[in-house]
């Protein structure tokens, strides 16, 4: 299964799907090990905040701040690239142009 494909395994009430949450301080997905927010987490967040785009942006800004601090503590000399972190956490959440 690719990292970009959602988890298609059949689930029942006894075996619910595991949420794609961040494994801190590495900020990798606990389920698929992709950099968090992974594609499934992004889809879930878009669904949860479907009617509150500002709320999604505020949440992602807070998470970005926490991730930058955690990742910098792990590697203070080479630290996380601010532009890459911005794209990873916020770049996907903005609405697309309706051109």
C-alpha cells in the first residue's frame, strides 16, 4: 500500500480504524509513518473543519509552532527549514483558486 492511499482495510465495530495522529517529537504519522499531517490526516482535518476554514488555519498554526519547537530540540544545529514546515502544515489547507 502506498503512503498516499488511505487505509482501505475493512473495519468492523470491533476493529475501528486507527486515527492518523502525530508521533511526537518526530512529527510522523503513528499509522503510516509519513510526515504528519499525512494525506489521510489532511483529508480528515478538511472534513472536520469543512465549515470552519479559519479554525483549521488557527489549529494548523498552533501545531506548526509545536512541531517547529520539537524538531528544533531534536536537531538544533540543522533545525527544520521554516519554508518546508510552512508548506507541510499550512500550504495544503488554503482554498484553491476558483479560476
